[in-house]
C-alpha cells in the first residue's frame, strides 16, 4: 500500500513537471513567434526603405550624368576657344616676328645685290639660281598617327612616282613604303604598306629618300651613309662620313647623330663634332658619289635644337624646350651669306602635340614632312626671295 502511494505521488510529480515543461516550451515558442513576426515586419520595412534609397540614388546618378555631360560640352567649347586664341597668337607671332626695319634706297640695294652676287660666285657657284627663303608657315595638315613617338616620314623628293616612306622608331632595319600620300592617308595603318628590309640597321631620324634611293645613317662604330636602290633592293654605295668624334646634332633628339637633308641643290649633311661641340656643322654632299663637296661650321647652337632643314642652301634650325612648347626657327645659316639669323623672320610652328622628332623638306612641293609624337604632319611653307628682306 505504501508503495502504491509513493508510486502515485511520483506519477503526479512527473505529470506536474511535464506540464511545467510544456508550459515553458509554449511560452518560449510564443516569444520566438513574436520575434519572428517582428523580424518580418522589420525586413519588409528595410526592403521598402532600400528600394526607396535605390530609386533616389538612380535619380541622383541620372542628374550627375546630365551635369557631367553639360560640363563636358562646356569644356569642349572652352577647348575650341583656347585653340582659336592659340592659332591667332601663332598668326600674330609670325606676323610680328623679328622683322628688320628696312629703309634703304635703291642704289644701296643694287650695291648689295652686286656684292651678294660676287660673294656668291666666289663662295658657291652651284647655288646661284635658287634664292627662296621661308617667310612663314602657311598651313598645316595632320595626316595620320601611326607608329611610336619618334620616327620620320618623307616622300621621295624627286621621283615622279611620289612614293612615301615611313621610318618608325629610331633604330630598325625595315622601312614601310606606300604608293602615294593619298594611299598612306587612306590606309588603316602600317600593316597595309610594303615592307623594305634594308641590309643593315638605320639609326636616328636623319634619313632621306631622293631619286629612288634611300640614303640612311648606319652607325656600327663610325657614322656611315648607305645609299640603297629601292628599285632593285640593293646597296649602290656606302661611305663613312669623314669626320671623327661625332656628337648628336640636336640636343633634344639625341638618337640622331647626323641628319641628311635634300633641297633644291641636292644632298646635305647636318652634323656636330666634339671639336666644335656647341655648334652645328653643315656639309654639301654629292648624291651620286657620296663625296663631301664643302663643309661649314655654323653659328647655330646645338642646345635646345630639335630638328633642321635646308632650303636653297640655307640651313634653318628649329628650337624647342625640354618641356615641349612652341617650335620655332631661331637660327639660320646661309652658305651664300645672303641671309643671317638677324634678318630672317622668326618662324613659329603652330603648337600641336609634343616636339618634332624630324622635319623633312620637299623642294618640289615646298612642304615639310613632320613627325610629332607619332602624328604625321605636313606644313606648307610660304616663301619669299632672299633679297626681299
Ligand atoms: C613603331 O615603333 C614603336 C617604337 O617606337 C613600336 O612600339 C611599334 O610597335 C612600332 N609600330 C609598328 C607598326 O611597327
Ligand atoms: C640596280 O639597278 C641599277 C639601275 O636601275 C643598276 O645600276 C644596278 O646595277 C642594279 N643593281 C643590281 C644589284 O642589280
């Protein structure tokens, strides 16, 4: 009997405990349910807030885009205006360049003419029939951008075929040929050209193409001019340039040790040596034999020179600064002594990209073929007679 009582008590106790546990669990479940519904509510609110925020962001972004666009348009107009002002400045500078005051009577001019003629005859007989000098740069045309920052391009300066040659970079053994300036201009790049592989490496940007021959500078140890026939791809002649201790001729283009040029009278070499290292020297070469006919030390400094060219026996040296600015002809040297730096006009180039790595004169067209930071540019020159200063 006693045992039964104990058993019943125990069972009651167990039931009560069980009930308490169930109650506890129910309470817990209720709170969890409450919290779950709270979370649901909060999540829904957050989601709608997020949607709202997103909407606001999108409209802000749209506004920003619109503002950016109008800013860009404003900048474009400012850019064009700056360009125009710069062109006007270019024009004014070429107009007001160091023009000498000329006020001499006819007799004096006559005297000077005869004097000049005498000088000319005694100095350099061959150059008597060419008397043009630069007056200004009349126009420019940007044709293309192919290749690297440095290089040179030119048209064959006297062959009627008018083929165009591209020397990309400053040291290679291949050049690119196009049938004409139009073809080059229409091409999609250098891949559409004919590649001519030369028998040795050319160095710098001092090469010319003249009468179907490429005259290129090769400098294994000494500075050598190689004459290469483009019609049958063979070397016609090569000659070591007969001076020692070459230094790069233009301080702003140190890859170019010697620069060849063609003018109305033929082939020239522009160079510099240690013996006269502050100034540029000039030599007239025979384009057939590569002989040197005559040499001159000019008064044109190498410092800050970037390129040069020869027109009618007058060397024009173009200067710039290390931080590329406006290129300008600031020193001239006339082998006939008809033009001096003082009475030559200060010719400014229109400012474009960087500085020129080469300027090649074409006497037939009176054009300069320029390479400016990978752009191929043509400058049309306006000429006048040397005696009309
Ligand atoms: C041109 O020369 C530059 C180096 O100056 C080189 O990086 C580039 O690949 C060359 N382009 C072509 C088409 O040969
Ligand atoms: C290449 O052609 C020129 C004339 O066109 C000729 O004088 C020369 O001998 C030729 N060279 C070779 C290697 O055929």
